[in-house]
C-alpha cells in the first residue's frame, strides 16, 4: 500500500509540476495540453472513486476520456505549429490501444494494465514539458499563440 501511495504522489508531482511549467512558460498550445492533462487525470480519478468498477480494463468511461484526450491532441497537432502534440497524440493512441487490448483480453493482470497506462501518461507529460522548454524564453506573439493559420498569414 505504501508503494502505491508513493507512486501516486510521484505521478501527481510530475503532473502538477509539468502543467504549472506549461501554464507559466508555454504558449496557447502548451496551456491547452496542460489543462487537458489535468482535467483528464483528475476526472479519471473522480470517475474511479464514484464507480470502482472503472478500474477494470474494460472501462467504457475511462476509454471515453482517453479518446477525448486523443482527439484534442490530434486537433492540436493539426492546427498548431508545434511538434510535441504529434508525439502526445501518438502516446495517447498507444494508451487507447492498451485500454482496448485490456478489454479484449480480460485475463491481463491489472498491474501490467495500469503500468502500461502510466507509462503513456508520463510520456505525454514529457512531450508537453519538452515542447514548453523548446518554445524558448521570449517567443514572438505569433509563435506563442501557436496557430498554424496565424503563422501562415505572417509568412506572406
């Protein structure tokens, strides 16, 4: 039990630290990504507290949250000039694949299932953190906004 609390505390520290860093130093895409990670992570916790059956690999509500996060990261990847949302989308696609595989193969050990999901969560946070770091300390307003449309208009 103590190990679980330590791991949960570590994840929450990385989650909050990365998201605060993205909110303070990042542009619009990084802030959106951080908000999505916070809402999805703590939303999933609330879902699992209300309905303990959602810890199982065949959890439809948690899968719906993951698919929504995947859709938002895909939208960021296609509508911004940032590269990190492409990686975050790929990691979320892996997360969704693990969830679907867990539903298809119910004999999967829960530790393995949740470890796989946790690995992808850390990778998404790493993509946001690295994307925020690579933005630089003083980007111009168009780069900070991150909109592909604004960036293309500025190129003309």
